[in-house]
């Protein structure tokens, strides 16, 4: 029944979107580029019935990037339900490539004096790998320091440099040491990363600013939640099977002074969606 309701709501939403939108003009894309990313100069434009493409040059740092507007078809189970407008914004990708090209020589010179290696990955701006944890941390901090010089107008705030061991072919399955997040050139341990993640989730879910108080380890029976409404944790990849399953409580305070905790598992909400299990203390 719940799945049926969700499917019907999704179907109605798609039908509503299907008749909306049109391809943006070059002038509209240029205005959007300036609004989102600052002053830029139009290099070229192309307008057809299928799409609009503009290439602009960023005035602050001089690299070029692409903005594209087109229509995406909506197809469900082989049936066509119209199309919706979609805008591709190539700014972040172009900025990343520009910075990597600019710092490559300096980073390579530094890394060559260590036993670490640097890789480009999808999950972070750079990934540093070494089986020597201290060396990996120092290399990540040095790379962040070099990159920060190109973080003009706070454009790269939030971009990360991660550090892993170097024992396996795929860093995703290797030991993670932690990360550095621009613009702060300071080391974040895996525990600090986890705490920050849950505080971000709490802010997103409660729609207010929060500050972390403490972390407490307990069991599922301490939460007061119904195990039938639990989904396994996305972040820690833990499985809750019974009342004795371990659970971590992250206590925090909202900007209004209210006290809450968030647990490391997802819970079925009243609208049949899933959210993090948060309760007032």
C-alpha cells in the first residue's frame, strides 16, 4: 500500500513537470553564470532547437567553462511522459581542472621527496596514499596548503583532500586516516569527520544550526525506536538486528538551546520516507 501511494505521487509529480520548462537562451545562461560564479566574458555561443551552449571565461582566474541548457525526456517503463529542462553547469569541473594543472608541478616536486602518492578521485579533490600514517597526514596538509592559494573568493571552500593507506588497488577499500577540508588547513580524524557528518545531517533534518556536545555508545534498546522501522546505517554500514545491537548517540544543542541526540541509523518517517533517528533529550 505504501509503495503504491509513493508510486502514484511520483507519477503525478512527473506529469506535472513534463509540461514545464523550455530551453534557456544564451543570454539567460550568461546571466545565470554571472549570478552563480561571478563576472565572466562570453567566448562563444550556440543555439539550436535541441540545446543552447555557451562557453565563458572566468574573469577572476582566467579559465573557461561551459553552460548548457537542454530538454531531458521522461521515460517510465518504456512510456514517454514528456520532457523537462535541464541545465549543465561546468564551472566546478573546469575550476578543478584549472587548479590541478596549476599546482601539478609543485605537488609532484613535494610528493617525490616522500614515500606517498597522490591520486585524483571522484570522492575528493585529491587523495594521498601512504602506509605511513604520519607521512600521509603531512602530505595531505601540504597539498591542502598549496591548493588553498588558488581558493579565491572562497570558491573551493568545502573541497577535501583525503588520506588513505596504500595497500590495496582501490582506495575505497583501504584504511582511511582522515582528511583536510578547505579553507582550514587542519587535520580531521575519521572520528571528527563522522561527528561533523551527523551534525550536518541534524542541521539538514531540523533546519537549524546545531553544536556538538558529546558522543555516547549504547545499544538499540536505549533508543526507544521500533526495530521494524529501521534501515541499516548509510554512513557506518552497520546492521541493526535486535535490541542488543550497538548504537552511537551524538548529543547536540540547537541555536535555540534545545537538546537532542541523533543515532547512527536511518528510521522510517511518517511520510514513508527515511530520515536519521533524532529525539529530544
